[in-house]
C-alpha cells in the first residue's frame, strides 16, 4: 500500500465531493468503475493514467515536484555559490 498514492486518490474524491460529484460519478466520468475506484482507494494503488483521468475530471492535473526545495539564485548569490551551480 502506498500512502502517498492513497492520499492522492482520497484528495481527488474529496475534491469531487466539494464539486457535488459522487465517488461513483467521478469514477464513471474518468472511465473507471465505482468498485475499481473504491478498491484502488483502499489499496493505495492505481494506474498513473487513471489517476490523471480522475484529476482531469475535477479540474486538476498531475505534476511532479522536487522532494527537497531547490535553493534560489538569491540564496546562492548571498552564499557566494552562484557560479558553482
């Protein structure tokens, strides 16, 4: 079970509910079955394409972000390390 994936699925379902879309309707719109979405939510595992389809249905898109924030150029300049990047 992947906690981050499970959290993403739960967030998408909650976002849909805030928009007045039930979990079953969200699944249908994304090309999934309600049972399939429920199982994916419980397992914390889903195809990336299905996750992207769910996100699209609630007006979101999947993105990747660095795990650690990257230092800004300003911080590098202040540290005298700008040209060592």
